[in-house]
């Protein structure tokens, strides 16, 4: 059974381990800053006592949310963990009055792009040389409320 809940400081090492296995791009202490700044939109997934995934988001402006990072431990991928996390942050953003959620995905990460498309996100642009290794990012968004 997947338990979805807000991040707690005791989850820090789990989140760092997952981030390193999946991305290895961010300063680990950025996640503690996320917790301190955006505690309501930093969510983890737990299975059998282990943190197996996380999602971190924030409000960019009134009515707009951004997903900064979503990762699932490689051993737990393709088990709906990512979908549970994404649905929870969409629910939280909806309660906050958000009408649009944006995120970025590496252009060559077709698996992630398809995942977000299955959840209603569409591509709306490209951010050139977005990542540390100068790779481009695919900009995606999800409209929650019609304007």
C-alpha cells in the first residue's frame, strides 16, 4: 500500500538517496530549504516503511504552481507511485486556487514526457540549454480551470 504524506525532516536522507539515483543534479540541502519554504507542497510516498518517491512544488505567482521535481526510486518505478504523488500535488494546488501547473522535462526523456501527457500536461515550449549539462528542457503545463 502506498502512503502519501507531507515531507518530514526524518525523510531527508531518503529523498537525497532517491534524487541521486534518479537525477543527481541538485544540491541535497535544496530539499531541506524546500521543506522550510514550501512545506505544504513537498510530498513523499511511503511503502512498507520506506520513502520510495517524492514531489516538490511551489506557487510561482497567484494562481500558478510549478513542479520542481518528481522522482521515484528505480526499484519502485512503474508501480503507480509517481501517479499518486502527481495526483496529490494537483489536488493540493487545486485547493490553493491554482489554475495552471508548469514543469520542465529533459527533451530526451520521452518516458517522463509520456507520463505527464497521460496526466493531462501538454508541451508549450522549449528552454534551451536549461540543464547543467546544456541539455534543452521541454516546458509542459496543465490547465486546472478554464480561464
